[in-house]
C-alpha cells in the first residue's frame, strides 16, 4: 500500500492512504484508477486519472516451476493460448505459462473494480504477443458493455527474472 500511496502522490494527488474494501480491493482517491502488485520480494503500483483510463491491471510474477506449470496448465490455458505458444520461440513453457497467467491476472485487476465480477482463467484468452505488447479477448461477458469478444491491450517485460505485465483500458 506504500507503493500505491507514492504512486498516487506522484500523480498529483494529496497524500492519502489507499484504502481497502471488504473484498480486499484497493480504494483509490476520487477520480483515480490503479493497481497494486507484490511478490515475496518486490512490490509496485500504478495509477492514472479515471477520465483517461477505465482500468489498470498491474502484475509481477516469478516464473512458475516446471512441475507446477505442467500441473496447472489446463486450468490457465485455452486452446487459443496453446496455439499461440506453439507459434512462439525462445521462451520456455514455464515462462510462457507464467506470462499468460500474469496477463490474465492483470485483466481481472483492471476490470474488477468496475464489474465486481470474478473471472476464471478460461474467461479470457491471449490473442497476440508481439515483442513487449499483448492483446487479450473476453470469452464471456462480464458486464453489459464488456461482452464476449471485447479485446484489451497490454504490455509485458521480463527483467531480473521477474515477469511484469500491465493491462490498460482507455476510457
């Protein structure tokens, strides 16, 4: 939450703590949207003006270990996700699975503050990965204006062993 407070201040807001809803989601200052992420060693937050962005979803993940990756792959990957992985080269299955997990987690974080709907990993699929850019698509509606087929943009990077993703939904 310290990162969220700092990010909010850097965005020009009066210093204030970012609150916590009953569902553990952050309460951002009026007119702001944001996202918080953390691992066992790293934390971060992003914020933006609500008039510019509908939602932000920020996520950090350490690559999933090989044995666990094989065990959980079916719960995370759709057929579209699997076909995209086959077209890529140069990254391990574990890295790819973690990237997909992180992108989907980011989309959930970006949408949940507005929709208040839980999503599972098969409710969304990755349709494009190009360099540091990504594209995601809903497989089921999550609200009246966010229906099946709606697509979203994201960026990702891999630095010092950490996969970082950001899904951003422009207003």
